[in-house]
């Protein structure tokens, strides 16, 4: 698979929707994960990321303008023991609760489907990083309709062991703007990971469409001691 330039992937797509990046830093010292949200409606754009324990949650920037919390207010990132969960919806809680009962990542998602936002039927995308004394591994999932047909849910899980330094995978909800919005196709994209957490954060944020971007979360976890650094960028301030 050809390694793509994530800056180019973002800058060439006005509306990738919500996206997850997971990989390893170029120096091999950090597990890297990022999650961003975008919005076209006033309700979707009226959000910020805020810290919530070891994770984050979305919150209305102006509560008086919140018209429907369904599908837009949730916890994108939660930590369960040695696992970091990142998703584009409230399936974060489903994964957290069921994995706490010894279900696997894939099993946890069998109880969920794509979002009920006809006619888009937005895919649910999810990722998980598992840390141990050997480093980390990760998996990504997408639950999507059958080419816009809600009668069938198609489930795909991709697992990555012993991640390569300087590489990661990128999955997002939409192929681009449209009506209805076209769901992501294929397996997660192989992308390069480079720079410090601040450099990586700036690169992602600066290449997201200026009109549609809403919030960005980036975390670097140091593999030798588990220490972490987090960056949150909100368009609304």
C-alpha cells in the first residue's frame, strides 16, 4: 500500500467529516493518536472538546444554540486500564463497558450499527490502542451501510501489530462533501507520522478545511514509561 501524505489527504478533501489517526512517531518513542470533528450545520459547529478525566468529551460551545444533542454530544476518548479508546460517537461507551466485561473490541461493536442520520447513515469509526511491556498494538473499525442502503450493516475491523515507526493509519467518515454524504470506502489509509506533538497537531489543524473544522485532539504516549502529552484545539474560543 502506498504511504500517503496526510496533509495532502486533508487539504484536498473539503469534508472528510470525522477522522481518526493512529500510529507510531518517527523516532519510535511514542504511540500517536488523533481525532478531529467537522461540521456543516450550526448545531454541529457549535462544539468544543474538553478534558474529561483521562479522556475527552464534546460540549456545546453556546448551550443556548444547542438544538439536538443526538449524535454530536459524546465522549470520543476514554481510557480503560491499558487501553485507549477513540471513536466518532457514543460507541466509545459501548466499547468501554463491554471490554470491561471481557468482550473483545470487535465483539463490543457487534451491538452497534452506523448512525441513524438518514440519508447519510454516517459510518461509526472506532480505534483502540493496547499498551503492554512490549510497546503497543492497535485496531480500527468501521460500521457502515451497504452503499447507502440501511437494510444491511457492513462491519470491518483492521488490526495492526508491532507498528512501524513513522507510519500510521487514517480512517474518516466521508469520501468528501455531497448530498447524501458518501461514506468512507476501503481500508484505513497508510499515512506518514512525523514531528513533535505540536508539529503534528499544527499540521493536522492547518490542513483541515477552514470553514468546516471544529475541534482536534492529539495525544502522544511515551512507550517506555506511559507518560503522555495531549493537545486540544477548538475553533470556538
